C-alpha cells in the first residue's frame, strides 16, 4: 500500500492557481466534447450516427477517468523519504547514501531534497508546478499515465474540435487563426462573449495541451526506459540502466501492463526506493550464475 501525503493543497499561490486551472479546464473540455461537439458531429443525419455518438462518448469517458484518476494519484501519493526506516549499518556513502543538511537525516541514494515540499524525495524526478508536489519513485506511474492519457485525450479532442469549430465559422477571417494560436489576443481584439470565442479557447487549449503533454511524454518515456532522472541525464550518468524490462518495472511496477486500464489497479514497485541495482551488479550476478 502506497503512503499518502498529509497535505495536498499547494502552499505557493502560483501552484494553487495552476492546479485550480487544471481542475477546471479538464472537466470543462470533457463536458464541451460530450455535450456540444459530439452531438453536432453525429447529428443523426447519417447512418450509424447514434452508434458512433455513444461509442466516442464511452471512449472519451474512459480516457477522462484515466486522466483524472492518475492526476489524483500524483497528488495523493507520498513519494518522500520520511517513511523510510534507515538501517544505518547499510547506509553507506559509497552506495549513494548522503546527509541532507535541511532534514538533518541520512538520505537514500537517488533521493534529493525539495525546497518547496521541504523534504527529501525518493528518486526525485522534478517538482511539478501544476500539482504542487514532487514526482518521484512512488508516484511516477501516475504521472506517466497522466501524461500518456492526456496526450491521447488532447489528440482525440483536437480531431473532433477541428471538424466542429470550422463548421461553426461562417466566413473565414485571419483573426480566427490568431485567436486560436494566441488566446490572449482577446485583450487586443476586445472581449468577445460569444460561444464561438469560448469554443476557440477550448480548441487552442487542447492543441497547446497536446504539444505540452507530447513533449513531456517523450522525455519521461526516455527516462523510464533508461532508468534515469532528469538530473542524472543532465549529468550524463545512467549506472542504473539494467535493461528495458527491469527499468519499466522500476518505473511503473510489476503490473505495468494493467495500469493502462485503471489508475486504481495495484502495481507493486519492486523495492522501497532506497536500494538501487546498478548495471555492474547485474552483470556480476550474471557471470556468477554461469
Ligand atoms: Zn532533505
Ligand atoms: Zn517538491
């Protein structure tokens, strides 16, 4: 059972605003797709329209469930090192154990102190400005699946929005393109309170979300496949790369192939996040077993 965080509301105002925006925009776009876009695209004029309307509504709901469920997982699961009971006889500096001067304790290998979370984080990846918490060993699977589902959801939504939005525009104007690419030009063109403007806003946000989640998904896939953190990648070290299957289990747990279906399915991690195998150890063990 993964430990839960004591405090989930971000302390920093910018993070609180970012989290509020994420919690508003995800359900808003979901409702827009199901209540406005899909009924307009599948309006019953063609054969099988009703089937496709229900089919895409069900698929959209499934993806939405995974986006929100994994987002909740990132926020709720505690990935700090404070639950770890340190066995001082094994806490050797040569294995990567180090003293954290802020926590005034010995920290496990690959864990680093986060000044925003004010604690040491197991296999610290980064502090996420949208959720107000760190991504580390215990909650990485939720973060990764959140990105993967968000990427798919935004592609899916953009595909339908494209048909719907342009069917709503009676006469093409260059200002439409500008409003899609830069939603803040509303300040220049003046506030347009029409529903079309709101739809343009959703259209822009899904495309921005698609690019943003796509880049992050690529980056995090690379790190998961090679068992690296961003910090280790910048330093050029990948001593924990023990083969793709080993690395995937370290990142997503033993049931990595099932967690794509439901964020609440358990996928136990192979260890506590304090004792990390190196490629050298794996090859030495392999030689011993020959
Ligand atoms: Zn610390
Ligand atoms: Zn943090």
